[in-house]
C-alpha cells in the first residue's frame, strides 16, 4: 500500500516525501506543478502531474495505485495574495479539496492528513495558542483552510472520513542533505527574503512595521523546521491508520521570535551585516503567533528536533547559498 502526497512537489510536501521514503514507505506524488517543482520530487516516488480539481484524473490515480492514506498539501498558501485574489483561494483550496474528498469517497479511501494553518486563529486571544481557542480568520487564506477543516468534520460524520488537520506556524529551513529547500516565486517569507541580502540579490531587508505590541515593536512568529513538520505528517498518518479519531493539532516550537531577532540571528549565521529598513505594516499580519504544541507531543508523540533558530537558519542558508535561484536552472 502506498501513501499519496498531493502537492508533493511543493516546499513542505517535498520534505515530507523525503522523510516518508527514508522511513521505507511507498510514495505516490501528485502535483499540478503550478507552484511546485518536478526537481523537488524524490526520485523514488511515482509522480502524476494532475490538478486535484480534476476528479477524473484523481479517480484514475486511485484505480492505478493502492492508496492507504492521503497527505494533502495541494493548496494556495499566501496570505497577502489571498487578500487580493480571494476567489483563487476558494477555487483552489475549497473546491480543490471538495473534488479530492469526492474522489476519495468514490474510491473507498478514507484517511487524510492535511495542511492547516495558524492563520485559522486570526487575532489570537492569547499566546501560546491552544487548538481549542477561538478561530476567526482575518484573511481568505485562513478562512478557506478553516472551511477545509469543517468540510472534513462533516464528512467524518456523514461517511466515516478520518482526518488530521495540522495547523502549522511558520515553516522554515531546508532538508539536512541540502538537496531540497524552500523555493517560492515570488518569495514572500521572511527567512528566505532575509537570506537574499547575503546572497547578493537584495540590498536590505524591509521589516513590515515596528509599532506592534511586542517587545521591540516587530511581529512575533513561531518558526518550525520543515523536517519537523514532515515528521508530524507521518505520525499523524500512522495515528489514523491505527484507527484513531479525527483531530486537529498545532505544530510550532512554542517560542516566539520578533522579526528583528530573526534578522539578527541571520547576521550571526551568515556573517553578513544585513542592513534593515522599517517599512509600513503589511495588511493582515497579527502581532504575535506562538503555538502550544503540547497536544501533538502527547497524542502523536511528536518531538521537534530543530528547536534552535540558529540551526534552522543555518539549514536554510546552506540551501539558498547553493541554490540562489531555487530549482531553476541558470
Ligand atoms: N516580513 C517582513 N518583511 C518581509 C517578509 C516578511 O517584515 O520581507 C514579516 C511579516 O510582516 C511577518 C513576519 O515577517 O511579520 C513573517 O512573515 P512571513 O510572510 O514569513 O510569514 P507569515 O507569518 O505571514 O505567514 C506564515 C505562513 C502562512 C501562514 C501564517 C500563519 O507563510 O502560510 O504563517 O499566520 F498562514
């Protein structure tokens, strides 16, 4: 039996495929390659180029392969873009997931682990955030991810789908082998953008706002290494395969760093002065997002290995230094 990874050519998906293969699992990857990269797919995974909104293509895949469970990363994931193009998020994230779940029901596959997000909480009532805290997204990205969670909850009641929603905080870092890493076009995330400065691709890092209610006025985020996220998906899938009930888990390190602290740490790792400029606030940014991941630790047995920010940024730096243009061939 194989594990089907949808969006397995993307950042977190490709790292999860590597961990699955290292753990000896048989892996099938499907991706429409709109934002993912064929080169990011592990050579031992069987690859299908398809869009999850294409139910007939999914049906063919489920007939050709024996799938025991699905790990679903195939979604649009940029907060800023979602504010400008909300319908793209409803189409790709919600309709895409609806099409996928319909095909899973048709083909008798009833276990799914999927990417949710800290953006489901909106402006948190407190930090660290618990899974039971209020969910009131402030952007279409978080809204569609929360709706995906709810879609699965109703399908669980109606037809016995078992799901685990993993609410990630800030994914970062790169695979320890240096073979795969973060590559978005355009890049919007803080750590890869900071690293463009020592890589000679940008003169300074612009920090969005320094009047937030935090210790130095810049936003606080909880940075979690992508390989730790990948491990959590395997644990969650095995949890479902063992017959456990549907559930929702936060995934973060539980430590918040301000944007300025992240820049400072990158200076230390790269040895570059990395000049910074304070810019206007970016719409849709909450002051502080820090996870409580106690539930994932106690129920799934998850143990993040890369809690230290310096280690995380070092792994990212190794990737970006060696692949300044991501997967694109120069
Ligand atoms: N930032 C800058 N300058 C930049 C880029 C980012 O100051 O050039 C700041 C942002 O304003 C924010 C922090 O760095 O304060 C982190 O921003 P990212 O874009 O790296 O990450 P986000 O926290 O906005 O988003 C991440 C994921 C989303 C997820 C969200 C949960 O990318 O998918 O966490 O809130 F929804």
